C-alpha cells in the first residue's frame, strides 16, 4: 500500500500551539478524524466509527442501557442516573444570571490591574519589533560596507576605474533604499561618492584635493534612475573645501582601524532628513591605510515602520535619544524643526513637540523625574491628560546605544468595553450573587467539574498522542459517561490510524487548526528521491519474502529522514520520496537533506552487511537531491488528498536519482543544493544536466560526506581536486591529460566508479583520434596533450 502525507492547507508561517496548558476543544478531535479520512478510506483495514449505541453498550460492566424517549430521567439497571438535559435546565434556571455577576464583579476589579500587565506585554512586543527593524537597518549598512571593503581589498574593484567604481556604488544604492551616500575618502583628501538625491535622481561626486591651494576640484555627474536603468544627464565642475580626513566619519574610523563605527545623528544637506554614517578603514595588504569607506543612511524607514504598527490601537510609538531629541515618529515631519543657527533643520526636542501624544509622553517623563541617560531597563509610567484619562507610557533602552523606544497607549483602549459591561450587569446581578453561589458551586463541582476535569486530562493525552494511556472516566450523568466511552473508543481508532501515517505530522497540522482541503503555496524547499537498484529482479526472485526486507529498508530510511526533520511524502514500490521545509519551514533544509541522504546511505550499508550474513541479496541505494522553489500543499480530489510537493525541482531530483546508475554513484545533488549547503558538505563535480526553463545546463555533484564542525573537509578527500582537474581537461578536449588524472584517482582510491566512467570515455576519444601524421601547426591543441602555456 502507498501512504502519502495528506492533509489540509496550512496557515503557513503560524506558530505551533501548545496543547499542554489547556483542554483540547471538541473540534480538535474531528480535525484528527477528518485529516486521517482525507488520507485513508473509511473502511480501510476494517477501521470504522463506533455507532452511538455501541458506545453506550461499552459502558459499565456489560450492563444493558434502557432509554425512554422524551423522559426527563432515565433508569438503568442497578443504579439511578439523571440526564444531562435535566441537570442543565435546573442549574441554568438558578444560575444563568447569578453566576454572571459572580464572575463579572471580581473580574472587573482585577481587570484594571490586568490592563497594566497587558499594556506592558504589548509594549514589550512593540519594543522587540522596533529593535528588530533598527537592527535590520544597521546590519544591512554594515553588511554592504563589509562587502564593499572586501571587494576593494581583494582588488575586485579598482577605485581609479571610474566605470567599475560607479557601477558598484550605484548597485549598493539601488539595493538599499535607505542609503543616502556610499563613499570613499583618501588620506590625501581625495573623495569618491555616490549619492541618492531622491527616488529618481542620483549623483556621482569626485574631489581631487590640492594641498597648495587648500581646496578641491570637484566633478559632479548627475544621473536619472527610471527603475530599469540609470542614465547620465549632466556634469558640473566646481571648487570645494571638502577635505575627507576632517569629516567626523573619517576621523572616527581612522581612530579605530578595522572597526565599523557609527556617527551621531545629523540632518543631511540634500534630503534634509535625519540620518547617520557608518565607516570602516581600508588598508592595503601591507597594513597601510589607503582610505575610509562610509555609508550614510536615512532614518525615515524607522518612522515608516512605526506608522504601520497596528498593535498600538489608538496609541503611538516614538524613538528619542538620551538628549531628549526625537529620532523617529509615525509622522516623520515631527522629527525635525527649523534651526536658528543653520539653514538645515535640526532634531526636535521632545519638549518642543505640539503633538498630543508626545506632549503627554514628555509630561510623564518630567513628572517621574526620569533621566534618559541612566535608563537601563524598561519603565512603565502612568500619566493623565487634561480630562484625567490615564495613559500607559513605556520607555525602554534600545539595542542601539543611546536610543530610547517609547510607547504611549490610552487606558480606554483596554478598559472601554469592560466598563460598558460593568454598568449593565451590576444592577442585575448584585442582589442574587449570595443566594446562588453556594448551590452552584456544590452541584457543578459534583456533577460536572470533577468528571469533566478528568476528561480534559484524557483529551490532553490524545492531543499528545499518548493513546495507550487513555482511561475511562465514570460519571453519574449518562451523557458524560457516554462521552468518556466515545473518547476511549476514539483513542483506539486513532491508534489504528497512526499505523498508516506519521502521527507527528498529523499532530502538527491539527495543532495549527488545519482543515483538510485543496490548497498549496510556492516556497523554497529541498526534496529527496531514492530507490533500490535491481529491486525488480530481486522481488521477482524472492516473491513474498521481499516484504520483510522492504520493511527493514523502509524502517531504516524513515528513521534517517525523520531524524533530520524531513517529511516522508510517499513510498512507491521500493522508492521513497521525502521533502524538507514543510509543513514547518526550516531554513537549514539544504544541509538537513544532505545529512539525511548520508544517514540513509550509512543505514543501507549496515542493512547490506546484515543481509549478506543472512544469505539475502545485496541491494544498492541510489539517491537524488535538489533544492528549489516548488508548490507544497494538499493535492488531489475533494475526497482524497496528498500533502505533497510538485514542480520542476521534484522532477530534477528523480532524474538525479536515475543518473547514479550512469556514474556508479550513490548520492547526486543539484547545483542549487550545492550552492546553499557547500560550506557544510564534501562533494565532487560530476556532470551537467539540462533543466526545463533554462538555456544552460546546471552542474551535478556527488555528495560524499559532511564537513567537520569547523567547516573543514575531513582527511582522505585529497583526490577530489585531481578528479575535478580531470573533468576540466575532459571538458577542454585534452583527453590524454584527463585520462591521466582519472587513473591517478583510481590508483589513490583503489576503485572509483565515476573515474572509471570518465576514463573509459576519454580512452574512447583517444582511440577515435586520427592515426595519420598531421602538421604541428594545424594540429588541435587538445590532441597534443599540452596546456599551450
């Protein structure tokens, strides 16, 4: 039988919900059943739902149950039971209004304290999000600056090559919308830089400093970016006093060589928006300073992030520095104000803002006497407006040194609905609470709470798939007793179902609230195909005796795949298909699929040794791996679904698995997988394969081992370089040199199937060479066996 991972569509990216801290809702049970039904027919393996009458017969000690329709009470042989309907009617009539008051009144008084806790939790989430956004901006600048440093240090870009230099600087500006300048200053005062003036206009500035005249000759080339290409427009020449070594970013970087430094916030000349610079020194290979790289970034992106926060309700968020000046606010215009000493704006002090929320924040800080420069942990303050309404003000130090993140949220955003309900319920419930509380507690405790709490415990066991631990819960109420019997029967049914599908996978889907229906999405994933070479002939020879061998094989492969967080898609005869990256996304899926493939190969080697000792045939494993963008989700009909992956990468993995036969290899991986996992794996390049939708073929690699924990290739793989050198000779048509390299590999390893394949190919080409003499001048270089150098 073929079993596929079939389920409902996932709400991709959502977190798994823990079932241990709360009771499992009744609809969760139906999700388990519906998810399994989407995979298996209802009568598969003689598994069927237990009718209600049978569930009733399973209760007690085999006693019969007599139920009279319409009766308010039901008499069962040996003991008296009252129906759940009667109990609910009696208790509901007595407590429907009174319990509302008993619950509501204490809840109202406690809720005011809880609102402060809720506000603090909300503010913690907001501060965390703002910190992530700030870190993203600064990390992107640091990463771009480091990449530029490496390119210049390695000589990949020559600063004196204007065309290459400008193209690189423009690429950095285009990829990072919050960059304002990408520049380089020299110790002699020379300066090169690319500037973003606005979303369309760009500028290249080049200054040559004259020590004699103490001024720079500056050339400014203007460009227009239409989104597709950057077009030159004009050139402007002027004299400038711009001397790079006197700039703060240059001086700070020069004082700390090799470190990425940050300047204080200032307002940019052109955009008139606040920002700051990061810079790092560039030394030559002798360690001598050749200049300073700098990137200027605008902070408007943080203001845009604050403006898009929906969790603030009717509140607001802001960022200030320790001097009390605004750094970011949802309305970016509020951050700056006209300067009295300069024609550029300056950062606005919080105390100078007329925005109502910022005025309240400033008042709260002043009333608490809070010193921003000494703030080391989050502080929650309460301030009031002119009407007496309370506001929660939270101030927390940012991960960016010297910044403080603030939020201010009105208490009414939390308390409004609570107070509205309070006055409606107060008059109705005040007089009745004392009369019915005791009765309701006693009756509900005996009839409902105790049995239901035990049932909750049993449902938690089902939610965690501890199906063997589920027990019956006895109750004097017919309905609760029947429910307990049904839960017990359901646990037995689920226990049977899980033999046909991974229980962990179904549990993941149910925990996430999945409904079994058609659907899917495109995402980057890794997929594995494997099968056994020569299985068909072996199965014909062994007949039904092949089934235990398959069981051992599938068991070993499943353990290896699931041990590396993979999902088994399906078994197809002797073949196994598995994927990584769904239903829970794992960014390490390229490395994990490689580890799983090597674990499968090791497991198969152990099986072959065991089978050989038992006189059973040896089977060779072939595996193909690839990584790419594919569709994952529920594929099939309305009645039967497969949770699977489809797309060109899936087909490529199948092709790679088959290519092992051509090279005598065990595991072949695609170029995409190699590129994403190459720092964790040991491979050798084998061949290229044509992929639909691409004009050029992609490289194919044989997976050999994993690198050690330091990312180093283990000893014993020195022959890889010889083999790949032979491939290069082979590709260049230098057959003799290629054959020599492959012979060396075979000599080093004793035997090597891919080397033997390519050696045979090279020898065929050599044998096909013309035997009659030719002039040396007209003889092709590859026929001489020389490199030509």
